[in-house]
C-alpha cells in the first residue's frame, strides 16, 4: 500500500520537475497543490455488518460483495462509534462493525484471522494486509477536525473481567 503511494508520489514529483522546466514555478506549485491531496486521499472505507464475517470463508469475492454491499465512508471520523474488525489489503478496505463489546469483536477477529490464514496458505502472494480490532472513530480521526473535547466520543468501554 505504501509502496504504491510512494511510486505515485515519485511519479508526480518527476512530472512536476519536468513541468517546472516547461512552465513557471507558480503554475507548478498550483498543480502540486491541486494534485497532491488527491494522491494522499485514502480509498473509501466499506463498513459491513460483522455478521458477514462467517461468509468470508466460503463465498467468492464477487458473491460476497453482492450479498454484503455495506456502506461507503470517505472519512473515518464519520463512522459510527464502536469496535470494528478491520481488514485492509490492496484495494480492499473492509470495516466489520460497529460492534458494541470488545470481547465480541475479539471473537469475530479470531474468526476472520482463521479465514485469512487459510487464504494466505492457498495464495502466498497475499501479503502486506492489515487485520485488527480497533475502536472507531479513533482520536486520530479527529486530528483534522477542530472539536470541543466535551463533544468527542467517550473512551471505549472496558470489557468486564
């Protein structure tokens, strides 16, 4: 994922350098200002009900996507509050949730981890994926937004021991 972004950024910088020779500096900086945010913008987050996780093991991707279309979000700060089982790989950006309790989220994470392990054994080319349980929207989702501390979401509930 980062190598793609680095390659894209390097390509754009090379184009900008060429353009710098052809155009004035001001025009190049304007182009970079307009193009750079589009390069950095993350792929949309697809939020899917966590009940779909058991079906990831036997449905083909096309069938899974058709049956569990989910909702798309461009900004992680707009996610409903709760625990999410997150799977990211290449163009996939699946957030399963929101899940009310962390303990239930861990169960779903274990279940999806087993499915991913089987998939990796069958296709070793699957690498550099992200699989985790996370409470969203996280504090980092709010870094770009100025929000009064009293209006932020409360910290995640602690599981009972």
